[in-house]
């Protein structure tokens, strides 16, 4: 009886301000767009607009490849995008090679997590961006864990019912409870390129040529209305691990983009 009384009291106090406060508001189907990597689109359904997508994983697990692919896909559609770079690690040269249209990108260079969160708050409130990415992948895990959970809920509420995609990159999931999609990355294998210095066969250099990245969906509320075309992959390159008892997963390849200048 006490619970019923409290429920009735709260409903009466919130009347006129909050409609049906104890009824879960199931959001409408999310519009989704390609993340720029077909393998991920095939299992995740793309990036949901009006929601928070979290990409987590250890250092060098493919964060940059996913980020550049997403920025390239959106900027090539003439959408205004913003990158909040917590550790000033973004490389415009590599981004341009990956297809990012830099004229459509606002690069916010920060020095720590606090500056990054303030910048994210301002940009999300401002509106008008197709995609806003917050890159905390180089922030120490201890600092990332200290970010209060209500910050992610506030960001999510800010972009609800908008066309903005909020992309969070970090080392371990910190926004899972309020994210529309959580994707975990990890290194599957590496491919190597062997070359010689100045044509000298006795001076051999081994360079990383590319990586196979394992991507697994940890959490998804996405019910896409946009159908993203899938494609068939060669069995020696991509393998799917989508089983009824496990989270959907896949492996995709990235290439190391480098400029060799007079070795």
C-alpha cells in the first residue's frame, strides 16, 4: 500500500509537467546510416541518428579506422561533423587520405577529459551537426571511469528526436546503460610488409601493412528503418561469428596508410 500511495503522490505532483512518468517511453524506430565499414553495417545495422553509439576497445584495436570511416561517410554526404579530440591525437593528413572532407569537419583540440566533456556539451546543445565524435580512446581508463554516468544520460537526452549521431570512443564501455549501440573492438591478426633499405637485401625492414579487427556487439537498441546493403566476403578475409548464444560479431580489415619518404 505504501508503494501505491507514493506512486499516486508522485503522479499528482508531476501532473502537467511529465506525462505518464512511470510508463516506459519506447522510442520510434531509429533512422540509421552507414558507418562506412560494410562488415559492421551488416551486423549492427549502421549508426542510429538521435542516439549515442559507443565504440570501445584497447589501444590500437581499430578506433581510428572506425572513426575515420564514419567521418568520411558523413562528410562525403555534405554533413557538418565535429570531432572532439581529447588528447590532440587526430591526424588530418591520414583523415584526408581516408576520404574525410576536412572542409566539413570541425576539429576541437582538447588537452584533457574535462575540456572534452564541456566541448561535447556545447556542440550537442548547439545542434546542426550530422555527427559529433568524442574521442576518449587515449584517455587513461582511471580518468574515464571517473566521468559521472549522468553526463552520458544528459548527452543522450540532448540529441533525442534529432538527426545527430553522437559517437563515443573509449577503452572500456562507460555509457552502456544509455547507449543505443555499443561495439567492442579487438585485434584479430596483423599482416606484414617486408621491404629493404635502399635496395640492400641484408637490411630488411618489416612494416605492419594492415590489421584484422574483431568487432562484437555488446549492446544494441537499434531497430533500423534504413536498409543497408550487405555483401558477400571472401572466406579467407572475413568470417562471421553470429550465433544464437553469442553477440553478433565480425572481423574487418584495415590498411596502414603511410608515406615512405626516402628510407
